[in-house]
């Protein structure tokens, strides 16, 4: 893996001085092109062994480009806000928006590599995580990002010499600590682990670029040129690269699907409703206060459903049982400008609750495979890959202790028509029915297909869908509450659901 | 202060049941009006003694309005990300955007009250903080917010009875803890402190509303009606209330000002420049690594200046001395949609660095009293009050350990013309001069007035302006670097500059 980075690559200072001015001018130029186009972010990972010139290279990129449009994120110990969210949360929040360059000094690779060397992580666990990382990077590329992953390599001898040289120079001596020499001892282990990591994550869309770190001029010029050429090439690319992450949709050949099988006639009489509602609200209120929940879990509830299916009412009845200081309802409307400059899932990541808290999503990330698919707001490739991305997203939440409960509220076409008419006749202006609601109704069949595909592909063991027969509002509300209680209870009583 | 809240106010359940449906419908209606108009946020503080029904009232507001457009923030111990920023940072980040309702369960008042009761805070310190809070709330109101501050009161007997009642009911018994009874012991102290706090912060624009908490129906209906009436009234208000916070501008009657007094002929020969640059870059690099800096301080550098004054070059020379992993450059362009939905200073608060880190602002919050004033992008009242708001903002940074260094780079009109022409003749397209630059030039005198007023009003002992004679780029860059070093050194060597 690292052989070609132990050849003693170097260039002389004269060549370097000759080459740099042109490189700088071109880099600056292409950086402004990227900034003006605002079509994709540039994500640069700078990793490698100690003393291989990571910091120097980052500082050099700053001096070669316009530093005002670069951000660098170094990741040391996670903050408590980060620790209470999935592993990748801190990296999501650090992603550069379209048009900007984000440098990751230390990245999602740092922790698995360190944990593996120290033995805190098993090989199988690491491989799982690397698999997650591969899919995360595929998502980034599919969302348009240019992802450049650099690994700076030094032979063992070169590392030793470099540390000595740094130590000798009073301007850099501070950088050499006891820890540096300790890492020298684990050099062979690092090579082993890194070799494995790089091999497994050396994907076509985000390959590793291994650079010999011994010679400053060689390393700097190499990185500078690669960054330049990659940005140029990405600018010329007409369409985004599409990394296949989801198999195509296969249709069932009979007419049956998960929605036709629902018994929408199920109903609950008022008296039963009131009794059951009180019962489950009480139970939910208790569960949310359970120390086992408050210390280890969070709750994420997703509401999707046909227009007029009663999402609002169900949400209201559910949160009534909770303390307003412990939950947030996040209604999903059109993304803001800052959200549009990020990968699709970014705007949901930012709302994930801390431990002990609840977020209710009124519509959600499933918009991609529902309205965006049906209305053609995104390409087929985009919504096809969304299934896998969503599963990864939810899996990460669950791994961090979240209980993810997802509801699809289904009503019949007749019931919808009746509710639309009723709303139209109501004087209370807020429930006026819009033209769009009638238009959506015409696409009933397309929505049915989308919902069925969604359930097939995203109802996972860790985050299953609950289909709610919602023709009768009482029945629906109680089913929703009961389901939340059951899922929470299972998580609280069985600590194993969480790997946290 | 609390006399009228010990009269045993109550209403009977029948009246309550009769009143509520109408109140709910009206509240929902006015909430949607606020949401559609998107002109101001509603900030509701719910404070008061234990057991006075704070939680119940919040939950009731949720059930009366559309919970999807309300957020409630409870503030317990600050997270480590919050602890490393000014006291008010966590409240700024929790402010609701325009159109939404934000409920603060516990607020900026909680800590001073608690700290005063336990004796951790001196009376004089508390009074200072209350003064800050008054100005913060004035800012909120001036920015358009509707601020409703509720204080729920109980007589000592009523509180005891209420705790007992809560304890007896199995559904609420969990809420009564040992701490509740301990707070009962400090009842008199709380009354003393709260009485003082409420009196001092009972401003015309954000008065306290004291509500007797004993009777659930009375308290709920009172709060509901006040929220309704206040929102209605605020909606009818044509223009924003203007709370005076800055005296009017007084002109100097001779022609002299801080800019005319600058000796713009100062220059530095290339050789001297290179020596000085290296010297101060080395020094800055050392200071930024000093443990006394890294553990107690952060650095905020503001660059303002005439067009073509060389801000970019000065920033670049300064950050070259720093590790890219420890600083961010924040170029200030037009605010994003999310930023426009917040008070003016919000978009700067969000970029404040954590301890040990640096943020460089390329243009800044001073835009309000410079370009926005000159171009008429905001009202005179808005920019007049900005001086005081900015001083408060910077004062809070310094109190939290930040070293705030502000530069105004000044060139002569002739030098600017020369630079404009040079840029126009340069082929390198990025420095093309725009129409706007020429237009700004015509407003030279207006900008001079704005700059002089700015310096007069915001050059404070804790965050002074440094005017930089920038006709000679070398001279300017060295002066900038030298100033940053001096300010950092003073902070590092004299721990007293920070009150942290």
C-alpha cells in the first residue's frame, strides 16, 4: 500500500519556487469559480502519520488560496453535545456548504484507527464502521461533493528523523511531545491498521491519495496540484457522479400491497377512546421520566401520511403526555438557504435530540422518496439512493441510543374526499383546502406506489414502520400512542437495544 | 411587589370551561397570523417559585396553540460548548425566529437569582448583570420581538400546600423532590431577591407580569388572555417600538477628526517590513500556543476599512502565524434567510470562538453603523441604538475571556483612486472593480462621518479601535500584527483582564 511513498520522493527548491506562483494563481482562480458556481463543496481530508507535514500542508493551502472561504476543523475529544448524538453528528455539523472548501484535520477515520491500535475496537466492529463510512462518502459524492482524501506517509526511519529535526528547530520543538515518541513505538501497528483501513475505503468515488511526507516541497506541490486538478475536473463535470447504492424497484405483479391489506374500518368508540388515551398518555409520561430513558436514550418520532390523514391531531395527543421542556416538534417545510447548501439529510441531522429528549418530525426525510419522487423534484437516481442513505441515518441514531418510531397514517380515497369537503365548508379559515391538495389527490396511485416502496425498503428491524389505519381518528391516535409506548418500553427494559 | 398575587385569586371551573374554547380558537388564529407575517418572534419567559404551575402552563399553551410552531427551551447546567462562550450565548442560540413562539422555561434570570440566593454572586455583580439584561431585552424589542415575562407567585403557605397536593397525587408525586422542600426553606430569600430583580428589570418595553399561581384555572386563563391580547396588539402595531438607547450624534464644529489626524505617509521599507513581519508572526504564533491563552482566552479580530484599503492582505499576513486548525475567518456578506429571521447581532454571536480559538471577521457587526447607515439600509433609530448594543456585545465577549481587537484600515482618497485604477488595469479578473466601488467612493464624506462616529462611540477600554494608516501596505500589515501581539500579550500576562 505504502511502497510508492517510501521511494524518497523529492524535488529541489528551485523547481518548487518556479512552480508555485503559477499554481497559486490557478488555485485561487479555480477556488473563485467554485465559490461563484456554488454547486458543490470541496471536502479535503488530511490524514497520516505524525510529523508527516499535515499541519504545514493545511497552512500552505491557506496561503495559496483565499483563506476566507476555507474552514478547517480539527476534532479532539467530542463535546458533551456531540457525545449525546450519533458518532457522525460532529462531522455532519462541520460539513462545508456548497462553494466552500472544508479541510478535515482528523476526520471520521481518526477514531476507528486509534481505537483499533489501542485495542478498544474489534476488527469486526471497525469493518462495520468502515462500511458505514464508505456509504457516507458515497452519499457526499452523490450529493455533489468533491471528496479528496490524503494520507501522508513516512517510513519509520523518516518519521524518526523528522521528529528529531522538528525538535532541533526552536520554532517547531514545541510540536514534539512525549506522545510523539510514543506513537513512534506503535508505528508498525499504525501501518497495519491504516493499510487495512485505506484498502477497505479506497472507493472509486473517494479514493485515497497517498503522498510521501518526507520532503516538504514534494509533498506541498503534489497536494497543491491534485487539489487544483480535481477542482478543475469537477467544475467541468456536467452532471453529478452517481454511485449506485440501491437496487432498482421491482413491482409486485398482483394488485396487493401493504396499504390494500389494511383494515381501514377499524374504529374506537368515544368512551373506549378516552379510556385508552388516558391510559397510554399516562404510560408515555411515565416512560419519558424513567431514568433508564433519560440517561441512555432519546426518542425520534416521524409522522408521514396522506393529506388530511390526521397527523396534526395524532402529534398533539402524543406530545400532551410529555413535558414541553423535553421535546421539540420539527415541522418540515421547504429547506432554507443554508440547508439547500448542504447534503439532503443535513437539515434533519441538525434537529436530532440529545439524550433524554424527544424530537417529533411532522413530515421528514421521507419527503425525498414521497413528494420529491412523485413530483419529480429530484432525479430517479437521487430518490433511489435515498432508501439506503435513510437506513444508514436511522441506524446511526439507534446505535447512539435513539428509539426511532415511524408512522404512516393511511386513509381511504373516499375518506380523504369527505375530509377535504368538510374542510372546505368550515368557516375557520386556517383549514382552507388548497389547490395543491386537490392536485395531490389526482396522483393518489403514484403516492401509493411510493409509500409501498418506502415501507418495503426502509422498514428495518431497528426502525420499523407502523402503518396506521386512520379513517377513524380515535383508533389512529390510540394506535400511535400505544406504539410509542411499546417501543419505548422495549428500549428501556432491554438495555441491549442500544449499543451505547 | 407580590401583594396583589396573594389575594387568593381564583375562578370557578364552570367559567373556565366556558371561556376556554373561544380563547383557544382566538389564540390559534393569532398564532397563524404571526406565523404568516413572519415579522417578529414571540419570546415568553415563564419564571416563578416552585410549584406555581410553570410546567403546567407551558403544556397548556401547547395544547391551546399549534405546538409545531412553538419551541420550549429549558436551561439546566450549561454544556461545555456553552461554558466556553459569553453567558448570553446559550440564550442567543435559542431565540425563536420571526413568526415563531419561543418559551423560555428558566431564562437569563435563573442563574443570577440562584447565585444571589446561594451567595455566589454579590449584589453589585447582580445589578450589573441586570443592567445587561435590560439592554438585551431592549435590543430584542427594538428588533421587533414581543417579549412577555411572566412571574408566577405563591405565598409561602400556598407553596407548602401545593407541594403537599402534588405529593399526594400519584401522577405528580415524582415532581416533588428533596430539593423542592429545600427551596421552601429559602422562600423568604427568593422573595427578597426576586423582588429586587423584578423591580430593576421592570422596563416599559418588557414589563413583568406577576400572576398568582395558586388556582390553576385563574393562572391559565390569565396567561392565555395576556398572550392573546399582546400578540393581537403587536400585530396591529404599524412600526416597531423604539426604545432609546443611544444619545443623538453631536458634530465637531471644526474640521478635525480622528481620520484627518492620521499620518498616512508612514511607510516601511521592504527590508524592515520583512524583518518586522517575521518577528511579529513568530511572536503571535508563540502567544497563540501559550497555555495561558489556550486555557482562558479566545481571540476575536475585526477588520473594517475603506474599499481597497488592504484588509485581505492584512488578514492573510496575520493568520499565517496561526495554526489553521485553531482559527476561522468569517467573511461577512449578505445575511442568510435564517439570519434575517433573527436580531441583527445573531449572525455574529453564532461565530464566536471557543476558548483557545480565534475568529477573524472580515467586515463585521459594524456594517450596521457604516454601510447600512450610509446607504440607508436601516432606520436612523436602528443604527443609533447599534452603538450601545455593539458595546454590550463586545463587553460580554471580553467578560468571557475573549481578546477583542478591532482595526479600521484607512487610506487617502488619492491612494484609493490609484488602487482602483490599478485593479481595473490588472488582467487578473478577480480584482475587477465594480460599479459599486465607484459609487461608494462618491460617498466618501458620509463614510468619514460614519467612521468617526463609530470610533467615538465604540472604542472602549475593553475593546478599543486601532486606526491603521494603510497607504503603505507594509506599514499597515506590521501595525496590525504588532497590535494583535500586544493585546494578546497583555491578556496572557495579566490574568485580570478576564473576569472568567
